[in-house]
C-alpha cells in the first residue's frame, strides 16, 4: 500500500521484533524459568513510543503508512493524541473480515517456524480477545473498511485510489507537513 501511495511504511511489527530481539541471550518470557525480580522493561510501551515518534517525525517530511494492530485502549488513546498533534490529514484503513478466517490466519502464522517466538507467545490469545468484539474505528466512520476475508481478492490499486481520493477530500492543514 505504501509503495502504491508513494509513502513511507512504518511497521510497528518490525519495531516490535527489534525491541524483543534486543534481549540477550533470550527474552525472559521465553526462558525455561522466567524471573520477575527487579526493574522490568515494558516492551509494549517502548514499541508504541518508537512507533508514534517515528510516525510524527516522518509525517513532517513525507506521506506515511503506519501499519499496526490497534488492540488496546491505551494505544488507541495514544494514537488519537498523535492525530491531534500532527498537522496532516490522517486516514484509517481498517482491515476486517470473517472472524473465523482471521483467527485461522493467526494460528497459521503462529505455527510458522519463521514467526518471531515472542509473537507466537502472545499473538494467539491476544487475537482471540480482539476478535471476540467488533472493532470500533479509531477515527470514527471516516475509516475505509476493507474486507480481507478473501485476501488475494483485495484490489490494492483500487484501495490506494480510494485512499488518495479520501485524503484529497479531507481538510488541508495550515502546515507544510505531508499526509499521514
């Protein structure tokens, strides 16, 4: 999508992997006997801090696609705050689909040997929790909702055109910053 829009893609999942891979020799939750003594690094918060900071910085210079599941209310709140801070049009593209199909995808990814071990540790139960309720768009009904039940049939070119059209219809900020 970012390539079709001529935008930069900032993936929270990529940041997530880098942060979790920073533990040596192994992440404590993946160790045989995890320890909880002493200070604890809140990787989830760190992932979001980096993600939001990069989105804010990049949006000053270029169009950006911020790719992330928005699965906790605290992160929804933080993303809404970013939307208020940046002086660029913001559009949410909501990837949705049949809950059973989406859960099957999560299970396949978790079973894939190339999947990040920490994601396997957290993803399945997290996905079950997220998929039990309807997702309320972060930015209201202005979101573009895409049914990804049949993922190969999603027309990315048409979706990119819809994103461009919607961004063009949003109020232009008084700042030279580009769209996010």
